[in-house]
C-alpha cells in the first residue's frame, strides 16, 4: 500500500473516527487542520465560529514580514489582523502575509486603509478571511462596506484568477457561494457619532460583528483614559446594540484579566496587543529578569556582550 503523502499546504490531516479529515471547504464547513502540534478548526470556519460567539483569540501584525504570522499560527492563535492602517504594510506584503496565514491555518483578517471598495476587493482576492474596517460611523458607510465585501446582494468585483479563486481552479458560482458564506466583515466603532446610530449600524446585513475602538473613542471623547465613565458607557452601548441583533463583539486587550472583564460584558473575540507589543513586553521582562540575576557586589548592572 502506498504511503500517504502529507498535504502540500504544510498541515497534517487530523485523524477522526479512524479516518482522515478531507481538505476543508472554503465555505467554512470543512474539518480541522494541524499546524505544528496544534489542532484547531480550519481557518475558513472563522466567520461561523465568530458569528456563533465562540471565544476566538488573535493579535495585530504590524511588522511587515511573514515570520510573526507563522509563529502565532504554530502557537494556536485563531486569527491575525494584518494592520494596513497603522503599519508600513503594502499590498504585496499583505499578499505574502496572507499566504503565511493560510499555511499556518490562521484566519487572516486585514485592517484596511483606506476603506474604499477597491482596497477591500484587493485583500479578499489575495485570500483574506475577512476585513476589519475603521471608522464605520454611519449606516450608509456600514452598508457600503458590507456591499464591497460580498457578491450576491453586494458590489464586490469578480475575479476567479486570484488566490481566493484557486488561481482559476474554482468554478464561478462555487467561488461566489464559498466567498459569500465565509468572508467576515467587521465594523470598527470608534467615533462618537457612531454611537448615535449604533443600533442601525449593528443591524446592517453583511456586517458580521463590531470591534470596539477604545483608543480612538478615548481621544475623541477627550477622556484621560479608557477607564473613564464616558468610554465605559460607550463600550456598554456598543455591546448592547450587538446583543440586540445577536452579533459578536471584538475588543483589543492587553492580557487575559482584561479579556475576562469584557467577556463578562458579552465580548467573545479578543485581539491581544500586537506582534510588536508582545515582543516588547516579553523582551522587557527578560531584560528585567537578567538585570536582577546578573549584578555586581555593589548592585550595579553588568553588561553582557
């Protein structure tokens, strides 16, 4: 009997009931995949899990390389957010970072900048699992964003020749159905004016969840920190609007303790800092540990070169 070959995407197929799971479908209904030693649902199931308000954990990627994406995939994160808005990442870099995400069985979300339909189309054609769209402050903008990200009932331009269409390997209507069933569109609520329309924004068909932009809200509201009452009230209002239409809420947190607080309020998707933030925190802690360990008798730090 011929030896089973490993899949070409770098995953080991996970055994299930004595058989092997087949390649997962792009509509999110497939099985699990293994990256490193971590077994988790296939990245194409992200929208289904997100919409069901299952707990999912990700991080922002701000460094324009593929390495951080591969590391987070191997560790078992559910998704990464490629930050085109606040990091020096262009379309070519986004393309290879999304390739790394797929190879690592990570849902690759892109925070787009700018948020025009052509940018959203580019990211989705490159194989993004979804888009995170900044400053969705009106119902009209929410509708435009939703339309840009889907074919049926929307305005997404069609091409079957990109990665999303398996470079021409997926039939037209299969691609349309698969993409419309799996692409995840998340609106960032980070402007005070959005709070006046938040129920209507949350209810827009094709907006699959809300991200609470506490940083921008804090600045826009003139608050000293996100712990002030005005920001907390905004957070509660956004979560309440999402609950009314049974949609998930995503929030950026620094650590598990903060995530626990937001989970208690109703959030289910958590972006833990960023690759740069986590590296800085780990590097600072390591340096502190070594400063405490390596000292001279008079207590001064000994530089180790």
